[in-house]
C-alpha cells in the first residue's frame, strides 16, 4: 500500500545518505594522505583545473560532456586511426612483425571495414552518447561531478582501482551471458566474426557504472573512460607491441571463443575458463614485452605434426 511505498522510499534515502557518509569519510582520509605526500604537485594540477573551470564560466554541463565524450573520443580514435592505417596497409613492417596471428588480417580486407566502422560509430554516438547523458543525470543527483575542487590524488587512484574490479565483474558475467546460444547470434556473433581481432571492434561497455556509483569528479571519469577505451583497444589490436599490456589473453578468446571471458583474468581463474589458455604458447607469451624481439620469435609455436 502507500505506507509501504513511503517506507521503502525512506529506507532508500537512508541507505543513500549512509553510502554518501561512508564515501565522504574515505575521501577525507584520502585528502589528508595526498596533501602530505603530493604537496606542490597537487597544487599544480589544482591550479590547472581552476583555470579550465574558470574558462567555462560555470557552464558545467559543457565541461562534463567535454570530459566524458570529447577527451575519450580523441583517445579512442587517435589510437585506432593509427592501428587502422597499419591494418589496412600492412605497413610499416616494424609494427606488423608483432602481429599475434601472422596469417590473419595481414592486411585487413578493406571490404570488411565499412560495415564495422558504421556499427562502431552508431554504438559510439547513440549508445555511448545516451549512456553518458543518463550518467550525468545520475551523478548530478549524487553531487556536483564538475566541482571546482579536484579529488585527492589517492582517492582518484582508489576509484580507478574500484572501476577496474567492477569492470572485471560486469564484463565477465555479461560476456559469458552473451555467449549463451539464445543470445549469441543476435547480440555477439558479429563481434566474433573477427577471429583475429582489430582495435576498432573493441567493446566500449561496461565502463560507465563505476563513476556513477561513486559520484566521481569529471576529471577522474575522463581519465577512466580514456584508459578503459585504450586498454580494450590494445586487447583487440592483434599486435603484441613492446612496453604495452599484453593482448594475448583476449586475442585467445577470439581464437577459441569459450576461454578468457574477462578483462583482468581474475574471474577466469576462479571459474576455470582459462585452463586451455594456460596450456598454450599464448599463455607463455602473456607478459609485457620489454625488448624488441617479437614474442612469436622468442617463444615460437610448437612444430605441427609432419613438419
């Protein structure tokens, strides 16, 4: 009845206030720690942000969309335009020599790209754009995501760590769900048409929930969106390049489909969905390459029978 509805609303508001109180206490501790450790460095970034904030003259909506849409867009397309140039031309050789699956997409069939690019652009503009609009509404209810004060450095790092773990949780279980036969053909098959992935097909979700839950500052959100998009691009790029995170884990997922569903590998280890991967040469190569010799050369595949 109506009294039960009122009671539920009061419980929800109470829970919301408790959550904000807990986060406020943690933020205060982070502020104290970062002020002791960072000192002048923190002042520098605060000064830079103050100038940006003043330049927008209080137009916080524009500032929010600049941070959550334009900055990540530049990061995503800046990275992928370079990769597309390599994918479509097969040059320069000092990059293509690091291709994980040398016999595939070398170079990419140009006839396959227009459809992929249309899909990516549609998802980016309409799905991700709508997601950011909703995120702003929810984050504004939590507080001011574009406030004049930057978050404490240590708090921002803690948020980024939380976002990464949340993404691992959400991505792993939603990814396994989309591999269910009743959903795969409709929602996920197109993504797996690339058994040797390329960067531009990278999944742009789920990265939005973390900043909404924590009511994060727009600067932290912009950094997270950019890092997440570049990270997932690297995971799909098909090249194991020096000094960058290893893409072997997700590349193996595109090769085998029923292995390596997550981002960090934590839940795959927990659920045993990396057992086949850990028995392969790809697993031996799954590390940051700190030299210039391609890992396919230093850790070659076992000779095939008859060779």
